[in-house]
């Protein structure tokens, strides 16, 4: 299996997820357990600046990062991510923010 298509890391003591590349079903299956292990009831900040593609499995991962009160904070979401959120009618379930610094490196890219 090619692991270079995309991936995710958990940073900031579990508060931040950094995703990169193509986030599809294969990547979602590979990184899902690591992301779920950082869930603690608080919404996550999810850095998406280096994401090039996101399918419905990737969207499901993003939604896991929300809490009962707030959706995950999607930082630097590219157009492809914003489009899938809009197409699925889930704008109410996430929050968007622009980055305030350089993108974390993350992964092997």
C-alpha cells in the first residue's frame, strides 16, 4: 500500500491534527485510530493547509474532531474541502479559520 498519498499527525498534546495530501478512504482507515485516540471531549484544531483532496471518509474524520458544543476548527481549508463541506450541508458542523503562520511540515512530504 502506498502511504505517501496522505496522512495525519496529532500535535499539541492532542489538541491539533495536521492532515496532508489526499485524504481518502485508505488514509482515513490508516490514521483513524490515532486521531480517535486523541479525542477528549474538546474540539480539535485541524490544519488542512497541505490537503489536496478530501472524500467523504476524510470528511468523517474531520467531523470526529468536534465536541458536543463546537465543531472542529478547520485551519487553512483549501477550496476542495470547503466545497465538500458545502455540498454535504455541514457548514453548521465545522468552523473555518485562516492560518496565522507557516504550515506545519507533517509526514514525509
